[in-house]
C-alpha cells in the first residue's frame, strides 16, 4: 500500500490537504498568502505539500492535536 506521506516530514499534497479540511484549493492559496500555512516543495515532483503539523494548527483540527 502506498503511503499518503511523500517523505519523512509527513507531508501531504495540496489536494489531500484541501480534501481533509473540506475547503477549495483557492482557500488553501489564501491561507498561504495570509501565512496561515506554508507549503514545502517536493524536491522530486516540484509540487507543493503541507505538513500534518500545519493541518493540526487549523482551528477546526486543533481538537485532534492532543489525541
């Protein structure tokens, strides 16, 4: 089974980040612009990815941080 994580940093794609948070990729771009989240560039694919730590900083997901 393939992992959803692309590397040891536990990052996920922009598409998966948007799906998990139930927002559009446009909202993800706005969060980037407002520095709510910061993408990492995958050195192999060149695509933006986000850490799970950032996901847990989104207000709606903070409740999962202590689980």
